[in-house]
C-alpha cells in the first residue's frame, strides 16, 4: 500500500531527554502537534503528558537538578533568536526569563544547586556573544553580565562547586579554544586552557569530578581524528584517555559527582558507545560496563539520572524512527520509554540503506548510503530513478538515521543516495579540509563521480537522476547543475547558497567570521567566491529547478533563492519557487512541510 506524504510526515520523533531531579520523571521533545514541544512521562511507555502548546518549535528542555521545573528554548518563525522559558512542572505555569526577542540566547546549564542558570547571548552586539548568569526567578534585565565576549563564545557548564564556568570559543568548526571563568572573582577574566597554533579542535568539554580537570575530545598533536583526553588544570597537561582507533570520538557525557560516563565513536556514520566509570585516583583510568543493545545504528543525547545509576538517550536508524531509551549503567539493560508512532505505517515497510564507497576523480574514497526501493530488480533493463540528497554544513555528515521524507520517496519507487563528499565531518580533519576555499569545487566533482557510479548500477536508470540538498547542500545542487548539466534530470534547492559573496554579506553578523573560515574571506577571496558561485555560471544550467526557502532565514537569507530563481528563468530553465513567510533555515511546521514535500514530489514526478 502506498501512503501519501502527509502520512509519512506524521511519523513522530521523540528525543532530547532530560531526567527530573527525582529520577522518576523524564522530559523529552516530540513533534506530535507538528512542531517539537515539551512532554513528560513517569515510566517506560506510560502515557506522556504534553507540557507546552506553541505553534513555534521548542529547541531544548533541561530539568532543574533540585526542583520540579525545567528551562526550555524557543524561537519565533525560525529566526533562531531563541528565548529561555521556565516551566513549573507542578502548576504548568510558564515564564519568559530572557525577554529580549531581538537577541539569541544559547543555553549554558543549571548551577548544581538549581538557583541559577547561565547562557551566552548577543544582546550587546549582534556579532559577538557575552556570558550571563541569572537567578531562576529573575527575568529580562536582571541577568548579570559576567563577561563581555569578542567572538563566538559558548558555555559548557558549571564547575562542581558552582564558582566557575567552562567556556568555549569557536573560530571555525575545526578550531576552538577552552577557557575557565571564575565568576566569584572581583573582575572575572578568562583563563586560557588551550593555547595552540594552527587549527585544533577542543570539543565536548565537561568538568571532571572535583573540578581539578576537564574531559574533552580533541585532535591536538598529530591526530587526524578526535580522541578522548583529560586536561589537568593545575599542570596544564593534556593526556589521552581513549583513542578512536581511526574514527572520531564524537563526545562524552559525564556525571561530575560519580565519574560515570558515556562516550561515543562515529564508525562510518554508525554509533559505538562505551559506558564506564572513572578511577577516582587516576583521571585517565576507568572501568567499563556492558554497552546497551539499541535498535537502529545512531544514538546520542545522553542525560544521566540522579546518582548516575541510569541514563537516557535517543536512538534512530534507517528503519527505526527516533525514540528515547533508558539504560542501566552497570548492566547495560536498555528499556524503551517513549513510543513515538509511525502514523500507522508498518515499520517493516521501511527500507534500509547500504554503506558504499565511490572512487572519485583523484582516487579519493567517497562513502555514501544507497537505499533501493523495495522490489527494485537489479536485472531490470529500465532501472529506477534516483535522488542524490546532499547534506549541508559542509562540516556535517549523512548518517543512517530515520528520514520520513526518504522513506516516502522510496515508497514511490525512487532510489536514494546520500554521499559524504570531501569536506564532510566524521572521517578526520584531513578529509574535512579537502574542500576548503580554493578546493571547493573538488567536492562538486565528487558528486559527478557518485552520479557516474550510480549510472553504472544495474538498478538505476541513468537518465533519471535528480539532485536535492539543503543549505550548503543547496549550493552543491546548484553547482552540480551548472558544472555538470548533462548528468541531471532535475534539481531541488532548499535554503541553498546561490552566491557566496551575497551570502557572506547578508548572513547573520554572529556567523560571518565562522563561515569565512570555511568558504573564504570577502576581503581576500572575493574574486574566487564570485567565480564559483552558481549565479555566475547560470548559463550552463539545463535541468528544471525547484527553489524553496524561508523568509526569516538568518543563515542563508531569502535573497539567495530569489536571485537564483530569477537568473535561471532568464536562461529559459523551468523554475518553480516556494517561499514560506513563517519559516527560517528549513521547515519546522508540519503544514509547511506537507506543502513543501508534496510540491517536491509533484515536481520530481513531472521531470524525473
């Protein structure tokens, strides 16, 4: 039986779990109403209670460590200027704590006594983030500015005694620094923990028990991939705790009272979890516990309960929609707590991907996930159409997680290919740097190699290949259509970059420096950026194009969609546009998603 897109988009996801202070109640986010809202439940697969009822998306929720209350974040119309709200879990009363709708607020965690919380915000200057501490019952201007920043600052949590904050400063996705801020000092100043030269990643930092050190993942030294390390604050020395054995250690979740932890490795897109407990006498030593057996292949978002006897996390896979499981730390026994429904679509009808590798033009091995529709016959003379879906970032990675959109197109008879071209995360710093600045178009050449590989596949019709992608993936679609026009039957550009110069000039002030580190500088690389921009190569495009965007997009402004659509039309290319006035960088509202993907399906059916 074939199901329409509305049915597939009603397949739900439950994620973002957080344990309440009593350890018996769990909050999570679920999109039952069409946008993610806060829900709570008190036991495995018990009936959950919806706690927020907004048309806008909730982005996170975090329980107080001491009281029956939680703080959650929510923006408006996809503008990413999130405000922080406190929800009283007993009365249901909700209080807007920040009340600065023109500013972004990025969560920095509760103090251990639950009296205060911290956040980073660009209230003072849109281009930089300052650090704030605020009492749980205070609102608006009551927040205390504890440090004026000069760039992209984030908070990684309070020290065990609540006297210090762990601070991260990002210069790019592959270069960060860590600092400690003593908020009890007369004049708080950042203590630099990670002086270094060149690009070094210092990520997923958290306080060690006792507050005498920091655990983090890093590629400091000669490492290409991330490893788990311990930084002794007194000696300033970095020691290896666990190596990823050729793969990234993605991150660590640590309970700073018990020393119990979970860290994950990213092995070709699949999650490998290690659960353990630190040795209180030796910070680089630990014992391990049995790991959980979870459905799907991708898991994350760990939240420990009180005393760290168990933890919650979400898990997903090609054929497994996202749900929250609770794991016993010592035994590894996993119990499913949420039961996000599949809209009546049998789980057995979902198709699983195959990990494949394609040799690119220069011999580089490019991994990707190929999913064939059920019943496709490799011996068929005709073959099936295929959608090449390119991820954004570019420092991102396509992993074998559940996608209702992908399953919908598979049900309609399309194959689906998701490449991780050079520049993708997950395969080491060297691989991620292969598309930087002047090497940008090499990643587009990877797409050509992938399409040629698909055209030789016996299950694929070589004349019915469509490109689809969002954000940076939208640029990749446009670049692939203009650089290699003979390969494509159609293209779908969702919130994509059409011209790097206008994109960098108009993106949010707080993002420009980070994006220039990846794409190139307006001052130094403008000519090259103009040269590779699809708007300046539009005369080559041949395939029909569908352009979709959100009016409120703060990352890739809507002008990118408007200019590429206008220039493609001027070339006589069939162009369709769809702009949502209540969305930002992507589509979060169910009714908009239904309209967008219904129209995409009609467009592809017509041209592919």
